[in-house]
């Protein structure tokens, strides 16, 4: 009984390790959504960040 359980467990582990297909469409979707969020946030916050950076440089240059 113990041998059959061990054999089934080993077979299951080997089958799992040999299955390398993965979830490619899911990863592609996650990557595209992340890139889209970065572009959206950059478009919304870009001008504000640029103004903040220029203001900081002007203050440092004023000394």
C-alpha cells in the first residue's frame, strides 16, 4: 500500500514537472495591462512631475 502511494505521488510530481506549457495568454494579458497602466499614469502625472522637477531645479540653482 505504501509503495503504491509513493509510486502515484512520484508519477504525479514527474508529470507536473514535465508539463511546461504554462499560462502564456494570462501572462501576456498581465504584461499588457501593466504597460497600459504605466502609460496612463505617466500621461496623467507626467506634466505635474515635470513641473515639480523644474521647480526643484530652479530652487537649487537659485542658491
